[in-house]
C-alpha cells in the first residue's frame, strides 16, 4: 500500500507579476515519483486574471495550466493516452481515455503570469 506525498510550492511574484518556483524540502530540491493525483491552489493575493502552469522541471511535461485563476482551486489533472503509433485513444471513438500524469525523479515547477507585484502563492501537489 502506498500513500500520497504532498509537495508544496510557494513563491512571491516579481514586479512584472511573474513567478517561477520549484518543489523544495528542508534539505534542498524535492523530487517527485509517481502519478500526480491533485493540485490545490490556495488563493492568497494574486491579481485577478493570473495564469498558472504546473510542469516538470526536466522534461517540461505540462501537468496543469489554467488562465484567470482568481480563487482557491482544486484540480485533478489528467492526460490523454496514446497508442504505440501515437494515435489518441478514445472510448467509442469520441471520449478520450485519460490517466494521471506520471512524474519520475523530477522537481515540480510552477510558473505564474500576470500575478501582480509582490504577490504570494501556495500550491500543494499530491503524488501517489
């Protein structure tokens, strides 16, 4: 039996409203292993209209991206599955087959645009 691990990302925007922060621990970088189950953004004081993108540092895999995040948000990101030929898998030819994104020994990276000057943000990412 495995238990999800929580990775917390925090940061403060620059004067241009941008922010890039990474998963860290008391001992330095925090590397994630497993499937991303949920992303919880706790609203603090970002300006209205902020765009947030959670990805992995090494491969640049986008896990979650959303524009106009103006309140606390809980997201369960999923990515579409593909065949070995690169064709998107679907149920009945219409509904996409999706799974939780996989992360393997990579730091999580949050980028914020249009967050406002000196604004703070916190994201908890749960990986199982």
